[in-house]
């Protein structure tokens, strides 16, 4: 029954199904048996739960009542309300995503400026090296002229 329902909801209606089997006891054959299953049903692109099913095998009335109570408790855990803290979390997440995008743009711009500064720095270092070479050459020429002038 579970698999038929899940396949029908997935294939025909496009729902996303999350199921959880609950094993309550070891039966006469020594194996655990799936006594009931919770199904959480929602659209794949939605944050909001469409339904919560609890599929029960045979049970005593007392156990059934316990499951019914549990469903109402589970409802508050699974249903997301637009005007609650979930919406504020969604808004905060969107705000953080926008901040991250803005910071990524600023980071890209800073990296671009850094590359430009590095290129300019390399260019200035090359010019300084040329000037130092010229300065060294001028000193050598000066010394040579001085030595040749003294010999005359």
C-alpha cells in the first residue's frame, strides 16, 4: 500500500515524498516488522509541507489514539508558516545572499586593482633598476675621465 501511494504521488502528481518506517516489535517469526510509516509530502520546489500521512497497520484502539495525537503534535513541527520565524529566516538568508554577492563583486574589484598595482609596481622597479644602471655607468665614466685627466 505504501509503495503504491508513493509511486502514484511521485509519478502522477510530481510530489517529493520522504518516508520513515517505524519498527515497534519483533514478531513471532523473530524479525522486526514495519508496523507503521510516516510520509511527508511536498512539492519539490516548495518549502511548505502539503501533507503528513501516518500509514498504520493493525493496532489496538489505544495505540491508534496515540498515533492520532502524535500527528497533531507533528503538524506544528512540519508546517512552515509564512508569517512566522521561518519567513524571517528566509528573509535573513536572502539578505545574506545579497551581501555575499555584493562582497564578491567588491572582492573582484579589489583583486583587479591589486593586479593593476602589482603591474605598476613591477614597472616602477624596472625603471628604478634602469636609473641605478645609468647612475653606475655615469660614476664609471666620471672615474675614467678623472683618471685620464690626471694622467695628462
